[in-house]
C-alpha cells in the first residue's frame, strides 16, 4: 500500500506541507486525490476525500473531469514535461480558463492578466511564446498561471521548485504565498525540503513509507519535532552552526511497500526502537494541542 490510511485537513487560505524523502508516497497521495493513480499498477481500495462537503473519490470519471484542473488544480514538478511544446503558452492557459463564455479578445486579456500576476515581464508578447523560448523559472510561472486560471479551491504543488536555482525558487515561493493571500486558495505543498517548508507552510504532515508519522502547525513542528524520523531530518540538514561538523545520517532506506508491516515502518532506521516496535503498529496520539505523533514514546 503506497498510501495507507493517510489523513489530513487543509483549510481555505492555508498551506499544508506534505514532507518526506523520496519513496514515502507523497506524489501518489496527490494522484489519489485527483483519481489519477496509474492503472493497472494501482487503484484506490478505500477511503474518502472531502472537498467542500463532497467526497470526490466517489465521483465517476465524467464528474471528476469537472473537478480535476478546476476545483482541484496541480502544479507538477517538471514544467518542461508538463507543457505542450507545440502550443503557445497563452493558448495552453486559455484552455484552462474557468469562464468558457469569454470572447477570444476577452480570453486573451484574461490570460495576459494571469501572466502578469505571476510576474512574467512583457506578458502580452509572451502570450505567443512557446515553452522552449522560456527559462525554467518562467515555465514554472506559466504552470502556476495555468493552475490559477481555473480559480481552484485547492492547489496541489508537487515539488514546484525542485528544478530551479535558489534565487528563482525564492521568487516562486513568495509568488505562491502572495497569490494565496489574494485568492484564498488552499495549497497542498509536496516537498522533501525543510527550507521550503519553513518559508510557506502553515501546517506540516511528515510522511514515511506510506503513512503520516507526525502532524503539527509549522511553528510547533520547527520548534520541537517529536517523531524520531522528523528529528533525523533536522539533524541531517546543513546549517551555519554545523559548519565543519558531520551531519547526521538516516541509515538504510525507505522499506519496500509491497510487504506487510506488523509494527512500526521506521523501526530498522530508528535509534529508539525496542521489541514492541516490531510487533505493534504505532497509533497516532496527541502530544500537544494540534500536534499528533505516531509511536509509543516520542
């Protein structure tokens, strides 16, 4: 089970960061919400996903098409492979507009406004540009404009800054927060980067091997992470205070999710494991208001 009993909540105007290393199940969680789990390799066995009171996992494909890309939009990790190379960026954003009654001129004006809102200079001229004529940062801005064109309730941002340099990354994160304040969109940010989380997240859910092991508001999480996996992530992070010192290493790797787990999934990499960790699945328990952790002795 690549995603096994994951549960979280995102409010309007709030950013929840789904944090974890590669192979934790973060992207499959997002694909599940969109009903885009690749078949026949996988399928959703059970569960619910409520969007403004409607269980979107119960919707048939025809109805889901009205949700996907409109009420629930996505910014993918690599814009180079997400944009159509033979269509202008303006035409691609035009396709995503929520108002299909606009005239051609009105639609073009709206697309130019969206390009301007995401910080693309000379937006009217860029409307007719092809993806290969734009830099990586500008392509990512086009992806954001395309996602916002539908005026979604929820925006899923799957590693939106991974392929960008540090300066452009900071600009994109600042842009997302500014647009969120303006539109009130809820954002599900998928990342493995604690620096990105510290910049934009209101809530943090730490995911490991298909399950969530810690959930807290961002300030509480950064002040005092409780789960051994979360603590290891912080200790392995380079910083000015650790200059010249060895960084902590999380031994081993994420376990294969094709096996059953009679106990804790982190047991083989944990410094605090004991015999019961191998035979009892750790339950989520509240350690402070709004702060839950999986395990018996965080």
